[in-house]
């Protein structure tokens, strides 16, 4: 008689052995062979004590339980390491990787992905909030659409107090996403879930694109033939503060954005030559003084992000 054994590493377990699926465990051993989590959540943290607990709790409160949570502490000097230590002690799905010094977001995310075991990679940021059904709906969509490699969601913009300041509806279909990609970023980066097999094909984040690593990766994924999609559901809250990368490093972002679009048009031939016109706007913005940009966005465009 063959004896089959399994060991589960976590609490509150609900497992379906037949399909090698599980509810809340990060992984189990079945017949002494590891069965890994379906989703690997990857997040980098740098001095994020103000919002870190809320961000982590939004992941731990997901209705979808079959995930591991890989967090890279990128040289934090505040209370972030202590907060992460407590979470990892209380929930064994959490794995904390500590960088001795700050190495930047792309490199930290790559370290997390290299440690991940899931079929899908779910992004998260340390000051944002995932709605409870985010993973459930994204995983179900990817399960039902195996040709889709990249899936984001529509999202709320929130301020430093958590007040919603915008509702951001993003293009849902692959065709519309490809049309908009050359004009702007149609994905909220920390809301995306990526099929790991597509990352294996196109490669990880390019570390030299320190503040546009996501945008560059989307173009590579688009060129690989993988389809892209966004859920119309508002399943994410993206926080905008004075420390947001998109504000603090906007000129560097714009410079890399121009290079990425130029390569997609002239080298990769993903778009006709006339799309070079979409290099003009970021160049003009880059040449505009920051104070004037804020004035235009706040008073002429009605943005609430600038308070």
C-alpha cells in the first residue's frame, strides 16, 4: 500500500488535493513534492512606515487566499523593517528579503521575482491599497484567458489621507491598449498581474530604467505577441503624495519615456513612423518648469492631486 503524505505550512488551511490547489497556505508538500502558491505578490519597500501596515493588510485581506507575499526591504531607515518582521512572524506566506543598501525599484522587484514560485506575479506598492476581490478577479480572468500575459485594473487615485481624488478607467481590450501604449501608460503598475511564463520569455525589469521600468517592460511584452488587458472594475487605490516617484523624478521619467517610444517606432517597428509625434508632448513637458506644470495641472486641468 502506497502511503501519501502532505505537510501544510500556514494557518486556516482549506486544500483540494485532487487539483493541487489550496486556500491560504503559501505552499504544501504532497508526496514530499512542493506544490507552490498560484500567485506570487511582489513588493518593494523603502521608508514606507506611514502606509505600510495598511498596504500589507489589504493583501492579507484578499478573498483569494492562494498566494505567497515576497517583500523586499530596499534599505529602509525608518520603522519599516520592524513592521515587516512582525507581519512575517504572524503570517508564513510572507517572505522578507532585506537589501543591505538601497538598490532601486527595478532591481528589488527582480530579486522578488527570482524568489517567486507562482504562476502569476501580482505587483503591489507599499503605500497603495488593493481592494479585497482584486486577486480573485484577476486570477480568474487569467485562468480563463490563457493568451493574456499582462492584466491590470481600473483604479482610484487617493491622496495622503486616503481620500479618493480620481476614478481612473483604463482601456480594457488588447487592441485599445496597444493604441494607447505609444501615447501613455495604460496600466497602473502596482495593480498588474503578470503571467510568469511571459516574463520567462521577455525577461525581467531592465534596471537602467529606474523610474520607467514598467513602461519599458510593457513594450517588450506587447512585442512578444502576448495579449494585454485591463479589468474595468475599480480594484485598486493608488496613492499620490509629494514623495511619489511620478512627481519626484518626472524629468527622468520623461527622458526615458521618449527613448522607449522612439525605440518602439524606429527599431522595433511596432508603430508606423507618424507616431513619432507622440515624442513631442513629453519633450515639451520636460522643458516646462515644475512650478508651471503644477499650476497648469491644478488650475487649468482641474487635478486634485496637487491639493
